[in-house]
């Protein structure tokens, strides 16, 4: 495994938006239900961004913004499902046929044997061979199966357009435990849908294969959730983490503890990264609490009754 600095950090700005088009490269319109208020994040930059509705067994499971030039998902957006955190161990790794041809089915497919791999697959996305000699790195999912409950939803997370190279020690001792703590928090205190976005920042380094920079290596991993309807009687030590909160960490073997922060702080941190725009925003209007809206409505009704 070799590292390369072959991927530029400063790339032309392509805002994430919902354009009117059937093409997977132009729009999230077929899977905008995975975004809070049907609004994708804005301000994430890349050279060749593809908006993927990740389909498994004819059903959209989550959405991914994928950079084909760096063969790296920049984020995956999904709905958290209350679960016991168990992993699905018998699912083969898959690839995204829509990145090969727009005429292909939207359903992810099992990766063929290496001798049968279509060159177009390798051109546009990661393949298993890219990780074969990358002994420092594991395939870490942005939409993790421990945040899903149904077997098919768990299986759909095992596609290489949903994973990024993560340092082994970082994944095992820092990021996976953090995903587990978020799972327990949302299991216990989120009473409605929780909209999740998990993403990366770029380091400029890449995993090489055959003297070619193949996979961009993330500098940071980050996660944000938006749970508009939550338990207002939750303990104080978790109540301030609703309706939204986030976390980020260095994708390194040392100094990789997850820093949990308010959504605004996370966005401010991401704006300082070279692959983010100054207008970067994860959730529409910062994720608005339904509890607050309901309280304002109740107070308004009380005022109307008093006036009569």
C-alpha cells in the first residue's frame, strides 16, 4: 500500500441541489425523503459529484453524494432505525451500476470476481482490490448497518459507494464506539424520525494501486443528526443534544478521539476545511424542534382563549 498526494483539495464548487432531472448525477429527487425537510446539505465541493439513490431490492434505502474523481463518498444521508446494534455478517460487497451506465438498473449489484470486473466499474468507483494491500485501512461505512434494523436495510449498507478507508485503530476504538453511543441515545430519546448525515473531509492523500492513486483517504469523519421530536423529559446530560448534535474526528491511528459538538459548531468546523464552502449547511434551517413549534402553538392557543 502506498500513499499519494494525487488528489487536489481545492476543487470547483458544486453545490448539492435538487435539480429537475431523472439522471442519478443531477438529482436526489427520487430519494429526498432521507433529508430533513427534503433538503440536501449545501456547500460540499468536488470535481465530479454524483447524487446516488442507493437502491436495494427495488427500494431506495438512503442517499449518497459520490465523488467519482476521488472514488469517495462525501456523505451518506439516511433515516436512523432503532436497533440492537447487531451487524449483518453474510452480505456480499456490492457496487453501484448507475455509475457504469445510466441505462443500468438502479439496484446495487454484487461485485463480480476480479477477472470479470468491468473496467467502467473501476473507473468510476472503488473495488475490493483497492483495499487488498491497504493494510492500515478498513472499509468503514458512512451509513452503518448498526443504525438500521431490517435485514434488507442492513444489507444495503454493504456497497463500496457507502464506505471510505478508515484507519483500523480509529475505526475500532473511536468511530464504531461513537456510532454505538449515538445509536443508544436515539433509541432512548428520539420519538420520531432521526435524519442522519455522515460524511468526510479530504486529506489530499490516496491509496495507490498499480502506480495510480485510486482511493482518496479522508482526513476527518463527521456525523450529524436531526431529531425534531424528542423526549423533553430526558436527563439533562442528553437533553441539550437535541434536536440536533454532531461529532467529528481525525482519521488517524493516534489523536482520533471523537469531539461531540452542537450542529452550528460542527458546521463552522467544516467550513474551515478546504473541500467545503463558506455557506456549508447540513440541515435546513439548522433542524427545528417540533417540541418548540408545538409549545409556541399551545401558547398561542392559550392567548386566544384568554382574549375571548
